[in-house]
C-alpha cells in the first residue's frame, strides 16, 4: 500500500496541472472528449433531419440506419481493449478510434444520397466510438494515483458532458445561420473532431502501467492472453463491481424514455424535453468533480449505490409527481446527481479493482455488460409497458433497483 | 528508492519538446478555423443567394377558386416554400412566405408541418395552423419528423402524422413508429393521439403495443375519417369517428387512404413488396380495388384533383427531383406530370 501511494506522489510531481490537482493527461483527454462530443452531438442532432429532408430517404431506411447506430459499438470494444493491453498501446488505439470518427464526418459529405455509403459511414463512426472508450479510460487511470480515480474520472466526465451539451446548441445555431446547409454542419463537425484528435495526439502521453511497475522491474511488462481477460471475472473485487453494475443496468431506462414518461405523467409541454436534457447535463457537469472526490474519500461503491438511490427517487417522481410543477427541477436535480454519482464512479471503482496490465480489457468487458443490460432493460420495459402500462413498468424497474441496492449493501458488508 | 527514481526518469523521458507540439497544435487549430469558418461563410452566402428570388408580394392570400392548388416548391432556391397554383393552370401564381415540410389546406385553415431540432434522441416538430392570409395562428408541438397532414373539408379538424425513431418502446430503434394526432383547429386544442382512440375489430376491442397509425383523411361530414393501422406486420383500413373517439377496422391492405371529393372512393398506396407501392382506388360501395396505370413506386398520401383524377408525388431518384403527377383513376389512363419540382399538393374544393 505504501508503495502504491508512493507511485502516486511520483506522478503528481510532474505533469500535473494546478487546477484541482488533476493530471494533465486527464485534462487533455477531457478536452479531446469535449471537442469530440461537440462534433458527434452536432451530427446526432442534424442527421435525422438531413436524411429525411435533404436526401429524402424513406422512414424504413431511416430506421435501419438507427439500428446500426446502436449495435455496432459493442462488437469492437472487447477487441480494442485486448489490443491496447496486449501491446501496451493505449494512446495509439484511442487515436485510431477518435481518428476514424473524425474521418466519418467528412465521409458524410462524400456519401451524399447513397444509402449504402451512409449506412457504412455510420457504422464506422460507431466502431470508432467502440474502439476509443476503454483505452481512453485506461490512460486516465494510468495517469492518476489510485486514491484520486474518482476525482479524475469526474473531471473527465464533466468536460465530456459539456461537449454533449454544446453540440446540439452549436448545430442549431449553425443551421439557422446557414439556412440549413447540412454540408457546412458536417465540415464544422469535422473541424471540432480534428482539433480533438490533435489534442490527443500532441499532448496526451502513453503511460506504462505505473502502479504495477513499482512491484516488479519496469522492463518486465506482462504479456497477456485472451484467457487472462476471462479470468478477470474470477477476481472477487472486479466480479463484484461487474455484477452490481450489470444488475443495475438491467433496471435503468434510457433518458429519452424516462423523460417522455415523466412528460406524460406530469403533463408538461413536450417542447421542454430538450431543455430537460440540457439542465440534467448541466447539473451532472457541476457535480461530477465534487461527487468524484467524495467517492474517493467515502468509498466509490458506496457512492455508486447512493447514486442509484437518487435514481430511485427520480423514478418514484415519474410514477407520482407529487410536487406538481416543482417536480420538474427536483427530477432534473436527482437525475443529474445520479449521473455524477455513478457514471465516472463505476469506471473509477472498476479501474481500481483491475490489475494495470489488464485494465483496458476489464473496462471493455464491464461496459459491454452494462450496455447489454440496458438493451435488455429497454426490451423488458417495452413488454411491461405494453401489458400493464407505464406506471406499472416503472414500478417494476424501481423494485428491481431496490433489490440490487439491497444486494449491494449486503455484499458490501 | 532506486526503483522509484528510474520510473520518474521514464515518465519524464516520455515528454516530447512541449513547444514544438504547441506550435503544431496552433497550426491545426488555425487550419480548422480556416476550413470551418471559410466553409461556413461560403455555405451561408450560397444558401442566401439561392433563397433571394421570392418575388412575393406580401399580403398574398390562399386561393378560393375550386380546383386551385397549394403545394410545396422543391425548386432550387425556394425549397419547401408554399406555392399557389390557380385552377386549370400548371404554373405557379404566387409564393407565400411560409416554409413547411408538409402542408394541407381546406375550409380556410391550413396545417404546415416543420421539424424542430430537439437533440439527444428526441426530435420535435411543430404543426402550424395558418389562415387564408398565411398568417400563423397557433402551433401544436409533437414528437418525430413530419410525415402527413390533413384538414377536414370545413377546416374544423386537422390531423398530422410524424415518424418517431430512436426511443421506441417496442423496437429499441430498429424500426420507425408513427404518431398521429387529431386536433381541433377552431379551439386550437389537441383532441387525442389516435393511440387513445378505441379500436374495434368485428365489434370487439382490438389492442396491441405495436399499434401504429397514419394517413388520416376526413369525410365531408367533418366527423368521420379514415386512417391506416399497422400492427404485427399487417395493414388495416380504419373508419373513425372524432366525436366518439372510436375506430373500426373495415378493410385490409389499404394503406394511407384519401377520400374522393364525393366520398365514394378511397385512393391509397397498394404495397407490392416492402418499400414498393402503386396507387390504387377502392370503390367504397363495392369494396373493389383498381390499380392505376403507374409503373413507378409512390410514397405519398394521394390527393384528388377532381372525382376522376388523383395526384401524388413521384421521386426521380436519378436527378433527386420530385414532381406532382396526375393519373386518371380508371386504371388505363397514363400518369402525366402536373407540376414540376413540387410536393404535398392540396386542392381547393
């Protein structure tokens, strides 16, 4: 333990920005994510309009493209995690992912009205996203002392969320400014992605797995095999995190689905829904660092479970908005705080539980579980909602969440 | 301590000359600003140059003469502007300062559908109610992308359909679902989503999660309407009643209906295979269908020019242009272009 703390102090002597005592790598990766999220959210906002009105694609085709969007990312995630760990090339693998997505913005220009080309570009863009996430998070962990993982991931997620918030606003402003020149949106989106890629390439440094190297000779990097990744699940700490994270994801609804159910139960104007996204993101952004720091001190698993407690309160509010219109800000606050307490904190907890040489693969494995869980949750919710209506369906999810909280509390003892 | 020193050296060794990278970064940012800013400026100029010609006299009114047409222009420079075509002519007689992705007009009231960006998986749209002077009187908000619009003959009720993708309950984004809302244009209030209507099939309540409705067409009594229901891959024709909020299944494989001016027939899209439709006409007295003499795929809610001819949009994929064509309903007469570069026709009765 002494040695690990010591390694942290080594990192902190160099390459640390004064602000928040966060490693420069983390700040630069945050900037990369901010710029990339601006870029991709610009496209996400305008692509449906572009497909339907500029290219005149039929809705059936639209649906297929949408489906590709969702499924592609998970497939490449595990492979890229393994490659990054095997050859200790986290930055290079992340660069491949960010670079692919940046090129896709130009690809949209080139694809024109060719439906197959559009579907292909969309697929590559999602693959890029699948490739980059786990190695990026592994670099954040490798650049941070273990006792500050929560703060570091909180800082990264705050910047990331800022980008997701700005993207749609920039896109709407540019569409108005250029009188619906979709091609200009793609070019500007590419420029943001390009600068994000440049920040990663020029300023982020690959870190050899610093924490473990203290234990052995620095030259001796462990070579890994696919079997090692599978054996991660036998490791009690990580298994516990993957289990609880996976179970929670089974009870988690997507934001649009939750917002729209809330809109129906509270009966506020649907035009407020986009605003709700912005407010929730803003609260998440503001709370991500303080909650991350709190998690570091207080226990990340505890913070994570508490976050789901907040989400349970939000679900209860969707079923019964007992505070009238005041339910709206309360809901936004609960949801934003839930994100701040869970999103980066889960990755921080998992990163701390994973051995350095297998961290990327482990994170990829974990996020594959959670995205699968969310997919199953959406389908289950659809079936429940159809059979018994929305309050019942949300009630079942709420009960499920309570059960997982109880399980987590019991295991935590 | 020895080991620690060697590591700290290694970490320091990873540093490249910071100033050089900063210069490269400055160069990339400048390049991005030049490309992005330059392209934006050029695009803005290009778009305004295309949109200037609107030689619109302000104070233009909707036509009142039966047989006149409202449509949306697809000409370069006036995309999606509402244009007016006088009865018996096939050239425009005026352009209104109103842009829509779908338009309909009847009985002095019009509906103009426009998409409104939402972001993060939620797409919003407005259905704007306009009067004979093309002045907007009210805006209904809905979800999704604009698809179909209709107004009852006396202008009392309106209906619009949108495509909702992404967050669907049943499909997790694999297919698009539709949302159809009936609105009271006189009181400027939504009546109901068709999902809230009671659907009866052979006198029994018919219900499923995957119900999708579209293509409302109103009858001359301004209360009865027809619409399409899609469930479990099957297409049904519905006859609805606004005041009692009920829908009855009256037929199969009749998609996106449109009532003739005398209410004796329904023009619709006949599905040959998924994504491939032909115009057809159903006689409501005999329930017999006639497929029209049209070889191209159509994806539109058909409109009636008069009791013997229907009009609809045809996409010329090779040139990416859209035209409105007219076709006699006898099944023999050939389709001919009525209006170049236009969509979403509404005929004044």
